[in-house]
C-alpha cells in the first residue's frame, strides 16, 4: 500500500469504525453465529484447535482462553509447519479446528485447514472475506463483517474477530451474547478520549524498546499491542505473560524500560498485581490500561469503562493501545498506514 496523503488517516478511520462494526456483528452476525454453534454442538468436539498468524493468532489465543474457561474444553494453538513443512498427519476425529484470518488467503492457513478436514476435524473459518479460498475449504464459515480494511495494521478486523469468537463460544455454552451488548457504546466512549492517549504517546516517541504484559484474558491484548507498536513504530516491543515475565525476563527491566501493563477488573488483573509490584520496585516506567484502582495505585494509565464482564474486556482493552501505536508512529515520523516491508495479505507457506 502506498503512503497515505495524510499519514495515519486511514488507520485512524478504521480505528474509529470499530463501534459501528461491533454493533453490526451484534445484529447481522448473530443468526449465522447461532447456526454455526448449533452445528458444532451437534458434533460435540472433545478438543479445539485455533490456527492463525499475526493479529489473527492473537485472536485465536483469546478464543483459547474462552474455550478453556467458559466451555471447559481443552484447547490449543496449531503449529502449521507440522503440516506444511513436515507433512505430518494427525488424528483429529472429534476435534474442532478454527482457522482465523482476515483475508482467508494465506497459503499455509489454507493448507492447514484443508489437511485438518482430511484428518477428520470439523473445520471452521473465521474471516473478513466470505469469498476466500479458506472459507470455501472449511466445513463452516463465519464472516466478521468488518468491511474492507485498507491500512496495513489490522485494527477493526481484530476486534471483529474477538467479538465473533466470543459470541460463538457464548452460544456454544447456551448464552445469548448478553455480556457483549454494551460494547459498541463502551468502545465509542474510549475512542472519544483520544486526547488522553495523544498526551501519553509523547513519552514513548524516543523509545527503542518496551515491554507489554498481562495475565489471563489480557495476555492476547498484550501480544496484539506489542505487534501494533512494532509494525507501526519499529520499536522493539516484547509481550510477556506476567507469570512468564517473572521467570527470567524481569531481569531486563529497569528504569530505562517502558512497561505497558493490561490490568482490568477480574481475575487476570488481580493475578498481575504482584508482577506490577515487582516492576515498580525495579523502577520501571509503568503505564497501566485497566481498572481505576490499578491506574491509581501504579501512577499512570488509561482507565477502562466499568461494568464489562472480564471475558469481553479484551475487545475494549486494545482500543487505547491501537491509538497509542498510531500516535507513537506519527511522533516518530512514520506513516502507520503503510509500514515498511509489509503487505496486507502475507503469503506464508
């Protein structure tokens, strides 16, 4: 994609489109989700595997947490090279394999889904392209209804994937999606606070490295935030589960290391608090995205709206971090609409 006439304007428009996109899924998307959930329940899978690359891999990780916590089913993330490079076969009868992809066009995703189906799995594609090869090669398909995404960094497709996957899991457990009803308005309220993020972004303009951390449902948010910062600003951002951070990588953190922490209300945010205490002891430059309590205790950050169930919080947590990635990129003289060396459809094999 060529540089945009106004750097960052396309990404800004797609970030701003997310409340409308979430509302669209909650209206137009519910019937297809119910139908797919009914077909999956009829097959009664014993295990669920999620497949994706980049942003969609982070969405799959979120769905893995949902599956294990809300459905009580074991779940995992696939290693596509076992199929594409090693030509391995697996016994996938009674398994559900969910492939998440914005474009539905990456060869390794298509090959992996095709092989999973041949190996006995029930396959589901979750894409932003109903006409994609991946959608055609899978038993079932869900369109995330995000509309064309032109900026290279994925923003609106990510939250659309998250909401679609949440609604699918919720319907599989007999829910109605009620926990997601208020998300469009909550997303608008967050995006209306753009000025708060703009003021914070200046702090990271000259950073060459940072850490993003979270626990539980927030961990996919940390990974997605690090990815957005790396691809738009070229900063060496590393994402760690708070637990993994304590097992060694904590040694790299000092006063020169900015740390972004995702600590919303709920079990994941509470589990992260001992990690935040250790980071504060080490003098880390902490910025917390989360509850008012966490932000107040650790000094700086962005307070998320209250009243959201923890399992849908990641759909909101990522929004201020998308804004932050864009503002930091612009502050460093980069065009976040068209990061160097990237293409919208990445054809890994």
